[in-house]
C-alpha cells in the first residue's frame, strides 16, 4: 500500500481527470441520447430511420473501435484535435446510443392517453414530447439511465490507452511503466479511485429512484 500512499496526489489528479471526462461525456451523451430518442419515436419516417440506423450501428460496435475512429480516423479526413476532445466525443457518441434506448423505454411507459390528450388540445409532436411525455418519462428512465452512467464511468478507463492523459488509467501507466512500480498496488489504487466515483454515484441514483417512486 506504500505505492498508493506515496502517490496520493497523483491518484487524486487522476480521479479529478476521470470525473472531468465522465462529466463532459455524460452531458453530451444525455443531450444526444434525448435527441435520438425523439427521432426514434418521431412520426417522420426519415427521422425514425436515422435514429434506428445510429442505434444499430453504434450499439453493435465495440467502444474501442469507436475510439479508434475518432482518434485516428478523423485526422485522416482533415478533422484534427486533441486526444482529450476525441476521447470525450467518442465516449459520448457511444454512450448516447444506450441513453437513447433508456429514454425511449421511459417514453414507452407513458400512458398513450397522455399523448392523445396533447394532440387533442393542438400540441405539436415536439411540444407534446417536451411538455407532456418527457417530464412523466423521467421516473421510468432513472434506473436504466443510472446503469448507463455507471457503465460509462467504467468504460472511461479505455480512453487512457489512446493517450488522453490525466485520468486514472494514465496514473497506472505512469507508475507501472515509467517509474517501475509493482503492478498489484498500482492497479489496486486505480480500483479504489473508480470505487470512490461509482459507489457514491450508485447511492445517489438509488436515492433519486426512491424519491421518484414516492412521488408517483
């Protein structure tokens, strides 16, 4: 455990880096996922087809391939940027597919009569979705969305292999490869770092779920 205690500052920096990556990716994935879910339930056929194609392609593609495409494919077509930006974008694009399905399941849980009532008073599809359906779908969305977020936090470890830097995986790389520290305590510290993020996130989601259940 000496390796961990001697490098607490480095682990803390990696923890903050991971939180930054996950926070940015989570916001982007949530926004994109909601848009895709709207596409999936849209009465406009081309939008439904676009949403379905996105979900089918991204969900059946390993995250590593998605990250490779962003990190090494985009520069070949003239789109350049930092590995950090590419990493966050790739993680967000991948996670958005799962957010979309979670949100779509919540939309499906809303009583069809609510949608019919919205149409009866003259609301457009967009208005009924934004004002009537999505607010009610939140209760059903929280449990699956929580699982998606936790999975995304764990998936963020893969970004370290693409030279993103500043997160927990990079800390392990630095200590194990560059400084020659033994692997077991080094990666034990990384596991502890992820647990520090994931366990409170899981507890927070459980509290939110209970509160939403009570308010039904």
